[in-house]
C-alpha cells in the first residue's frame, strides 16, 4: 500500500507532466518538488535516484520502504503505485 | 463498441499522441468518429520536450513546446478523444478490422493511423550508454537544470542542437557545441546563436567528431573528439546529444507494413500504408519534413481521408507507395 508519493520535477519537463497525468488517472495524491524553484534539493534527488534527470518519483509504502522510479517509465511506475 | 465476440472495436485507433495524431483526433472526434489514441511516451511527442517552437503558425512570439502540446491535447480531449497511456506492440490485418496487440490487451479498429513520430538518435560512441542520465542526456528541458554554472558539451549541428544549446545557456557556464561537419541549423537559429558565441558562452567546433565520452565515479569528466585529424579533449560536466532522428517503427518489424530503407513508413497519395485501412502521418512517414506544422497538417489530412475510408468512399489504393509528400485533399 502506498503511504505517499513525491515527484521531483522541473518547470519544462514534459515527462514530469506525464507522471502527474498517470498518477492523476490512478487517483493518487502526490507532493511535487520543483527543482527550478528549489535547486538546493538537487543533491537529494541525486542521492535518491543516482541519476541527474527528472522526473524522479519516490513511492513510500506503509512499511516506510521506498521505491524510486527514474524517468517516465510506466512499466516500473504502475506496479510501484499499485 | 463491443461485438458479439467481446472484441473492443473502435472506428479509429491512433498510435501515438504527438501533433499529427492530436490534430487528426481533433478532426475525427468533431465528427463523432470513435477515436482512441495510444501513447507510450509523452503526449505531444518531441514537440513537448522542445524548449521553444518559433515556427508554428499562429504564435507570433513563439510558444513553449510543452504548452503547445498541452493545448493540442486539451483541444482533442474537448471533442472526445480518449488518450490511453500504453504501447501498441503489433498490428495484424484481419480484413475489415485491424487487430492491435497492446499493453492494455487486444484492441480492434476499422482504421488505424500510425503517428508514432521519431526519437533522437544516439551517437554510438564509448561512454554514451554507460553514462546515460549520469552526464549523458537527450532532453535539455528535462535535465538542463542539473547543470547550473557547469560546463556542457552539446553534440549536433541541426536545428535541435542549436535550439537546445541556446536553452541550456540559461544554466551552463559554457557550452562547447561539437558539429561533425557544417552547421545545418536554419539561418534564423544560427543568427540567434551568434550572440551566445559573441559573448563567449558558446564555442562552436565545426568539423569535429565526437569519439568518446569519458568519466569517473559515475559522472562525466570530458569528451574526446577529433578535428583536422587531431585529437581534442573537451572538459565537461555533461553531454547533451541531438544528432538527428530515427523513426519509431520498431513495433512494425515483421508486419506487412512497408518501410523505406531507413525505417520510415511508405505511404501512397492517400497517406495509406501497404496495409489497407492503416494510414501514417507526421514524422514517422517517409518523406515527412519533420516540422510540427507539417505533422499537424498531415494529421488533419489523414483524418479526412480516414473519414472517406470509413464511409467506403476512398478510391482503391495505388500499387506504388510514394516517398513524397501527399497531394492535398479538398
């Protein structure tokens, strides 16, 4: 079960919009960290994902385990939030 | 519609949801033609990940690619277009119906429009794959923000390379633009680029190949290139690659839909492929001009032709498939 979801995005990232669209379709709530507005959190995004890219979606389950999905990857995102 | 065999049948299934398919969907849905679009990537296609679109008619000051894509999507959905996030993996001709194997199960359509567009090519040099998303990128609008006050290399000499390099100047301290031969970007873009060259923000290296991307501990440190037979090293924190386009037609391998030698879909003057009832429009079509305006225009044309096809009014297709732009439909 999903406890919460955080998406790291930028203003101009079309793939980020797709992640939001998918989560909206599945009626999931999520928090957004916009790295254009909060560049100080880039290091956090990098530490979580190991990648210099957005979107990064962090799915925290009820047992507090985290699943990190890098990019717009439905094959990984769909099961992560199921 | 669901038939007696429990098949989900649509009037039209459009594969892709870029400008060509969205324009086509605006036309078909306005005429109450049941239309389903499948998109495996970004709605709006490459247009959505383009920083700024300056040559789409109707926007005198240009428009952000993402905004244009969103507007096209909203317009298509306003008339009833249904966009499904998923992938079509195979098309089979079952006579009057086309069977599409998809990640959402099998679907059937009376007509199909393939508008899967194209994606950026890779260079194919050592280090490119290894450092993907760790310093090697193909989407400036997605990943440029990670390079504030850093040095970058941009590879490519066409419109995309120049456009995206200029976008990246808002973040990077300096950009080396590596152009294999001569600059192919439009005169307008080359003119716009000149002010960044004059300010020292961008250095253009013509006749320079990109041979290797080198890094250490999971990040890129330099690009090795060759100019005039001499090896040159470009110290950098990241590399953005825009070296041309390849058609998204891998899912058609093994089908009876004829492709040209590069992999673009051949069509006749009705934009119809070698599989009756299956049409193609936009960047994926052989002979396409790779322009958003052209893709939208082809999408509209394809929609009108598909309407004729569904009504049984389309003339029999030519034996010969063309690799040129279609004739206009009145």
